[in-house]
């Protein structure tokens, strides 16, 4: 799985579903990181108090 890490807000996003609703637009490029390592993600969640973004866990659904 591919992840996007926002170090400014300490959030972990699933890269394929991350979007405007996740709120990382104001995060500077130097505070963004991309990784495929699930071990690294686990370390961030457990040791450094990063949270998984609730907005990008699945594709957005549009109901009209």
C-alpha cells in the first residue's frame, strides 16, 4: 500500500484516496513524505502519535 505522510499535522493518508478534504493543502512540501513501508507507518502510529486520516480510507462516494 502507498502512503502519504503529513508531518505538519501528523496524519497518515492512503495516497490513492488523499484529496482536498484531508486538509493537507497548506502543508509545505518539505513536511510531506511518501512511503510504501507499513513497518514505518506502524512506528509513526505507535511511537510518534501520528493518526490515520479518516477522510482517505476509501474512495469518496457521491450521492445525487
